[in-house]
C-alpha cells in the first residue's frame, strides 16, 4: 500500500522523489533523483531528518502520512508537491 509520494527539493536545489510504502508489515522508503517515474537511487540521509519507521501509535494511514509530512517540513528539505495516491477510472 502506498502511503506517500512526495516531490522534494534538497537544500542543494536537487529535485528528488520520496515514495513510502507499507509492505510485508514494514515501512519501506524509496528515494530517487528527479520528479519522474524513476531515477538514480539516493540515500535517505540526503533528506537530513529521522523518518518514521513504524506505526507504534497505531495511527491511520492518513495520520501517519501527515506525521511524515510534518517531519519533512521541520527539516531543511522543501516539500514541493504531494502526489495524489488515488487512481480512478471513468468507464
């Protein structure tokens, strides 16, 4: 389940994407260059904050994602865009 898809701007001006998923009972992050669908992988340490790694307080997915965004907002990284996770089809 995708929890977050965030477009970030690092203090260096580099545009990056952070994906956060809940899979196999754990939180998994993917951080890569650019705002496209893929790019070269980057270490999470470039975000320069302590990302949440669990759901110790049994928050809803919305509340957990809101907390993640608060953590990033308190870091030197700029949150440029929150990509909508919902997909709908018009038949």
